[in-house]
């Protein structure tokens, strides 16, 4: 049992807060507890005037916070819109075309296809060749192209239409047109053709100089020559890849987007649906996968514009000579078995004054060994007009070192 101020109980607790206390009690412990309770819970009385004043204060504070939040929101939104507008309007103006900058509002792949798909076309070609018996036969080829104007100008690769006597274009709405060749540039592997049509959907140029490795890359084309409108997606794997294709050194974008024969001449698009490259090649082989390449649009667009304006491209380097590959017997006649490229003709006075002669065998250019015409043209096309090249040639069994300054190549000649 517990003893509480001389009161005994078997089950009664030590104290209960709600227990009533007699007014005349003399127990000091309960009086102390009741005093603490009264002090810790003072009663607050609000008059109507005080309550009304509190309500008014709350309304004023709420209005102030609401107004400040709205001002901050509009200020932030205005700055964001201004920044976006500035980015969208930032574009590179060039003669005849515009290279747009990314707007920052990236699209899904479905949106990219919806925006750019109609600008990519299928190309079918026919060419006449002769066999070893001088019998002629017709061969067919296929590739892709990209519409670059509403009135029917189309950009593609030179190797897609090279030698074709007939070019047929099929647009995304399955309309077919016979195309005419406007101009071609074998050194950059770019060509422009035209169909008689209006109201077409041209691609919007992006700025390939702004690309970064890892950026989204979507290829649209006609793989295998019979799967028009095929879309594959990947990334930009590398920039400024130096590749020699058909003896021409090209600076290309590398992508892991799936690219196959027939994709050549098709478009490579960025995450804003802008054309950033003209698909040009795929490394082939059973052990090769995910190596596709494209001509950066900054280069391809410039070449295409020159072809549309004048039919040719200015500023291409030339040595002022023509070359040929000789047989082993021809090489032996000149006392050499290591080089098979010789000077067929010295076409310019500049080359003659530099000391070159018909029949000279080209050993090296700028220290690079020359074994084929492809080797020679790869070195030349990697330079610019005005650059000087150091040749080592073999003449009458003796090596000679000669230097020549590159000239601008005439429209109708090859290196």
C-alpha cells in the first residue's frame, strides 16, 4: 500500500490530474500542483477588435507574399525567354544559306523524324558500262539524298550519281521524278541534282562546328536501296576524322548510327532536327560495326551552294600536272620497282619552271611515300591553294628534290 498524507489505499494511484480537490483542503502537495497548473496555462481573452486587427494583418502579409512571388516568377520567366530567344536567333549567315544554332529545346527521335523525314529522298540510278569484250550493259545503283530547297534542289554524294545516265528520285510521299545533274565535286564527294517540283520540305541546316562528341545523331536514308525512310539513331562518336575515300582525303564526322549501302547521300540530324551531316561512308568488314561517317554540313552546304550558283567549286588545290599509274614493266624501264606513279604531263608553266618533267616517277611528297594515284591525291587534297609541296622524283635512275606551290584547279581537270 501507498501512504499519501495519512490516507491509505490499496489501488489508488499516486495522483490523478482530473481528480477534484476540495476547496478547504490543507494538503500542501496538492495546493502546490494546482498553483503550477494555473501558472503554466494562462487564459488569453481576445476582444472582437483585437481579432479583427489580427485578421487584417494576415491578409496584408498574404498579399505581400503573393505579389512578391508573382514578380519573382515573371522576372525569372522573362529572363529565361530572353535567353532562349537569343539562342534561337543566333545563326551563322553565309552566302545563299544559313547555318542555324541549336535552340536548346531538344526533340525526341519521333519528333526529329516528323520534322526531318520528309526532306530525305530515295535515289535510283542507271549507268551504261562496257565489259572486256566491249559489250555494253546497264547497271543500277541506289542511294539517298536530302532536299535543300522547296523548288527541287537535292544534295547527295558524287559517288551515288557518278556516271549515271538516268537519275530517279522518290520523295517521302512516294512521288517519283526524273532528276537532272546540276553540278558535282568529286574531291568533296558532293553533288547537287534537281527535280521539277515545288512545295517540297527542305532540311534545316544546323551548325556542325557546334557539335560535341556524345551528341545525339539520327540517320535517315535508303539502306540497301530498297528500304527508304529507314531511321537509325546513335551519337557523334568523333569529329575531324581524316579518311581517304577514292583517293580523296575528307574530314568527316564519325557516328555509331547504323549505316549501310544505300544510306550514302542521306541525312544525319541533330537533336533539334537540323541537318548536320551528309552521310558518305561506312567501314565494312565482318569484324567492323558501328563505324559510319558523314561530311560535316558546314562543308557540304558550302560546296552545294557553289555548285548551285556556278556549277563548280573554287579554291581546289592543283599541282599543274597530270599523273598515271605505271605497270611493273614500265617502272623497270625507268629503273624503279618501288613507285608506280609517274608524271604523265606537265600542264602549266609553273610546274615546268619548278623543274618537273614528263616521265618523272613520284617517290614521296612531303616525306610520304607515293605508290598509287590515291596516295598522291590524298596528299594534295589535304592542302590548300598557296601551300608548297616537296617532291622527291626519280629521273634516269637518280632522285631529285623539287618544290611546287599549289595552284587553283581548273573546273574541268582532276589532280
